[in-house]
C-alpha cells in the first residue's frame, strides 16, 4: 500500500481497496454477467459518485445478508467479443445487512444513508464505462454502474451514460417517476442516486440501451471519450471541441442546462448522434452534489405541483423547447410496432450494406418511436433516411409513422442524426433482431461513428438539393 493510501486509511478508518492491478482480458469470457436467479434486493449497492475522473477516491455502500462479499471491477467494451475486461477483484469483505430506507411521502427524496463504506482508489484506471459487481458468499450478485470520465473530450466521439433516465425509472425504494403504490398520481417526484438501481441487475438501463452501442463503438478505430449525462448537465462547456456527442437508446430525462450545452456544442461544430427515441422529453432539475457526492433530481411532471414555478419540471415541448430543434424528430408513441423501411439508400450511412429503397427490416421499430414533424424546428437542412409505417397503442391500434433523419447545419457542417426508435440499440445492435436487421443496424452505426470521428459530417457528406425535405 502506498503512503498516500496508508495515510487515508488511517485517517478515515475506511476499508481502502487498491485498484492498480493489471487488467485481465479473456476473449469471450462471460464471467462479468449476472444470472437472473442471483439478483435480488438482499445483495445491492450504490456509489458515492456516478462519475469520477481518473485518480479519484470512490465510496461503495453495500448491503448483503450473507457472511461476506467481494467487489470486481469490469471495464465495459468489445474486448474481442467478451463485452468486458476484468480490472481487479477484492478480497472478501464482511457483509453488513443495511436498513432499507422508507419515504415519508413520494414527494420526498429517498436516500439509503448506509454505513460501512469501502473506498476504491481509481488511480491508473482508463476512462470508460465500468460495472462494479458485488458477489456475496451466498451467490447474490448485483451491479453498480460507474463512469470514469475522460479528462479531455477534444477531438473525440463522446459516449454519454444516461444516468438521469436510469434514476427516473428506478423503483428500488418502492416508487419511480411512473409507478408507486396508489398508481401514477402517487409517483415519486424527488430522486437520489444514493440507492441501488432496480433495473439491469443494478446497472440501471445500461445493459439494454447503452452496452450494445458501446460494443460497436469500441470495436472501431476511433477516438472515444466517456461522460455521464450528469457531467454534461453540471459542467459548463464540457463538450467544447468534441467531434461528436452520442446519445444512447433511451435518454429521456435532461436538464435545461444539458440541452443548451449539447445544442451549443453543435453550433460550434460537434455532431449530435441520437441512437434512440423519446430524447430529452422531460425537463428535470438537479440540486446539490459535490466532488464527493451525487446531486439530487426532481421531476414533478406538473407545473401545478412543482414548487419551483419559474422553471417547473415538465415536458420540454410545453416550455417552447421543441424536441425537433434538438434531434430533428418529435416523440410519436408507445408502444409502436412496424418494420424499418428505407427511403434514401444513397446516403453514406448505407455504405457497405445491401439496402435498397423500400426494403423492410423487422425488429428495429419500437417500443417507442419518433417522427419527422416538418422543417419548422429542424436543425439545418434535413434528409429523411428511413420512413417506417407503424402501429401505435395497446388496445386500439392507430396508424402512424416513424422516421430516421440526417440534418446538416450549413454554417459549419455539424450533423444531427437520429434513428427514431429505441429498438435500434436494444434489439438491433444487441443482435436480438432478425439477422438481416441487426447486420444493417450495426453497419449503419459503424458508418455514422466513423464519419463523426473525422469532424463535422456534413463537410464530407453534404446534402444534395434533391435530398433535402421540403
């Protein structure tokens, strides 16, 4: 143990784990994964920060009812097809069965305030997306997602972890922004990261909506950088000089500052790539947070009940901030079913595919989709790449449509590309769609990322007059 670590351990009385051991990478090693039967609330944890810079100290709070547990750190990515690389594994640590917190009302934030944290030192860890895996001695297992943020984003394709959306859907404490005992009206309004995540074996929405996209991105020879959306929402000018900003398959909850920061980056030449749907739909508010603690999130979904009348947490569109101005598309519906249908097969986006106009690809549409809503708010000149016929609704189906668009700012060539469907990542890039559909989505995603790596896409791939939607 180094002198720095020894002094810290002595002063704080905390268990300190050194994480500087050499990583172990085994192609097609799936040991990082968790079996469904092993995941329960008995073994769970959360981190003191969802995102840290390299060479940071991070506290881990764990509950388990067995004798001991171990922590294992995985850096996520392609790694020869394995999906992750083992970075280190701790010695056994004594279990603490923590007290589960209870909300007074669902208007109040819920925080665990657990005890006996373990401190992790991230010295020498590379920037990236990580999962910290808890494995108890009785085989209980859970993940905790972590971003080790890139110190510089200049010239990089920036991948964003959708922590705010994971938080809104988290029902570990009994209520999310959607469900609660008593129904939607009793939903939670205030949220804390100081709780485990109920979804994705504790990873939030990472496994479904980001990991397949990360697998494609890290298989390419491009310059990648990594952030949490919390970073973008709280650090001014974070995206200055980035070649592209990548939003994953489900990225629904944003702050006003985050939206403005991303749009400002585009005005300065950063490409915006949206590989999902229903992006930046709900405006949320963050409060608190520091170098050692996470901020809290509020989303009332009602201007009447939100105590902040000057900036209520409601839909962006209800504040005059149309989602089309950000993504080129407008949220259409849930649930949606249909086939992805090619409209313009001449675009560079279809390079090295066999796509033809009118070709149909099942499995890529849904469960939520966006649609082209005219050129009034679109970010620059816009071409419709795909136009799919969809059916919306559960009980009574309604005919609708969903589009994929490619927009270019004439002033600098910065592109906005939106696929318009959540299943692009969750089923297409994960290879859960039919083979032809997944192959198409993967190659199109490669083409987009490779082009974005070079700078403003529209400079190299301008839109012809006949391609621009009128």
